[in-house]
C-alpha cells in the first residue's frame, strides 16, 4: 500500500464536494433550475464514495466495490457510527432511485421521481442543503481520522 493513497482519495472527495457546493451556492441561485439538484446529489455521492475509500484504505481492509459492503465493513469495525451510515445510505438510495425511475418531473421547485409502481419521492433544495452539510461533516471526520494515524 502506498502511504498517500488515503490522502489522495480524501483530496478527490474534497474536489467532488467543492463541485457540489459550487452548484448549490452559485449555479443554482443564478439559474433556479431544479434539474441541477440531481447533479449535486451525484457529486455528493462521489465525495462520499472517495471518503469511504480513504477510510478503508487507511484501515487496510479489503477494498469493496459495493457501497453497502463498504458501510458494513466500516460499521463492524466501529470506524463510522450509525447516524453516518444511515446518512450515506439515504444519499445512495436517492441516487439509485433516480437511476431506476422512468419518470421524473419538476413541480414547484422540487424534483419528483416516480417509480414504475407509482411511488413518489420528492427532493427539495432544503434537503439538498442538509445532505451537503452532512457530507462536509463526514469529509471533516474522515480527514481527522486519517490524520490521527
């Protein structure tokens, strides 16, 4: 294992987070286009994926491709808590739902995703801001954990 791999993964996580933050705080207010919200979600998921990789590489566990397995490994080894695990799972589920939804539309500044079974999931700017803040906290947590060793 190369010594700086976790730090490199953490740098990629920061880059993805900065892109999402720019979309949220600069691009979205200028355009008011709710379609940008899913772009923010995808960048936040990328940031979390890199942060999870950094934690796993730093802990020298076997690398897993599936985010559920990554969360399970980190939870079992008490590297992340239940709240962090639920937050990451929530964000990944939003991304998975978006990919699987055949229908998506904008209603009153919200993205509404409709599954094949007509279950609706809405995503608002407030929820995106909360997810962005939680992602920032997780990256800070990951950085503190990696620099601790």
